[in-house]
């Protein structure tokens, strides 16, 4: 009778365990959901997309790249200066980035999407529109698998990852702790969780930050009243115009009460020349750093000179060069990262 009782207890324990055990996928979500939500509020990448890609790309944290290199998103070396590992992927012995921690991998993934031109259109989608994000990633060339978007959507919907797109990092952290049976700590942080929504703000789309804004006459002030017929724009808080065909720096300087040397300095060039139609000409000094929310730029194709980047972001050439340890003659290579702030 005693043996029978013990056997029954063992069977009962196994049944309970079967119903309460956490799958590897659920454990991955518990571990990294707070990180994904924090990255959402820092970069604007939906937490559901980050978690779904991490689950898919790293086989819920069990791939060789994730285990050996903390690389959860399969990001290759490109212009990477940190540790590297080599792994057979699309080709034999490809170079992949190695991170000090999983958090570092999640951060690099967010930056990879936010600061490359080919992914910027994604940030115009609503943060909760995970379907557009999933199909947009495929359109932008993130993966070659034609089923990649549908796989992401299925993961998001199977595990209700869309919940994290409207959640604060504290709340997502608490959900993970609750799953891990840490209710006591949950009580202590309940108060901070209640105030978090007021301080959590999704950053603007990179496109809106770079979109030139046409200034009104009130914003221009008295200095520009003599040029009412010319549209004046602002980027990074710096006023500029688009050149007409046949204009020169000196001819534009005369229209805006500037010295020829002054407008050349504003545009980081040494000599006057004929300008192309539509070329950006700053009529104020550029800033020492780019606009808030535009912390860096990652070159997709390469081929840009440093002055082109300084004009694009309304940033002084000397500051751009100093921040990146590169000379003015440097030409970008594919995958180059440039610090802008």
C-alpha cells in the first residue's frame, strides 16, 4: 500500500509538472521582454518585433551564435571593431559580431534598424502595427526567407507579444518576475510601476527628425523680411535654402546680408562655385551635434564624404570628424557607423 501511495504521488507530481512547466520560448520571453520594451522606448522598434526576431533568429537563445557570442539577431561584422566569431550561414565561415551580453546585442539590433536609411520607413508605422513592421523588414532586405514576415507574425500572435508594445519596461519586468515566482519583489515595485506610463515616450521617427521644416515669417524674424519670395527651411534648428540653378555661394550671401567667407564657413567649403539646383545652402552656422534622436548614422552603401554627412544632418564638419576620429577626406564604407551626438 505504501509503495502504491508513493507511486501515485510521483505520477501526480509529474502531471502537475507537465501543466506548470515553462517552454524554452516562454522562458526566453520572460528573460528578455523587459529589455525589448526598454529598447522600444529608446529606439522606437516595437518590443513584439524585437522579441519575435530574437526568438526566431537565435532559436529562443539556444543557437550557437547566441550561446557563444550573445548574438541574438544574426548581425554580421560589417564595420565591427569588437570581438568576432565565424560561422557557416549563407556562405561558409561568415563573420558575426560577438557581444559582452545579450542586452548589448538587443541594443545593437535596435540601432541597426533605426540608423540605416533602408529601414527608416518602418518607423513611420504605428508602434502597434506589428504586421506592417514584419512585412516591411522583408521589403527592406533584412531576411531572404520569403516566409520571414509570416513567421514573425505567427510568433507574435502565438505568444501574445503584441501586449508588450503597449507596456512599460517596469510592467514587462514585473510580468517576467511574476512568471518566475518573485511576487514579493513585485509588491515593492508596484508604486514605481504606477507612475511609469507618464514618463515613457516613444521617440520620433528618424524621418520626421530629418524632414526639413519650412519656416513662417514670424519664425524668421526681421533679418529675413527682405527675402519674402524665397522659401527658407530649418533642419536641426539651422536655417537653409535650396539653391537655384546658376546660383553661387557669393550670390546667395548677397541676398541674405552675409559675407562671402561667412557663408562658405557655414557650409564647410573653401571656395565659391556654381551650385546645383536643389543643393542645400545653410545661411546660419551649423550645430556642434545632430538633432536629438539622431545619435548615429550607419551607411548602407558607403561612398559618402564627410562633408556630405555634415550637410545632411546640419552638423559642423570639424565636429563630425572629431567625434568619429576621421579626416574630412574620408569616404564611407558599407556598414560604417558615424556618431552624430
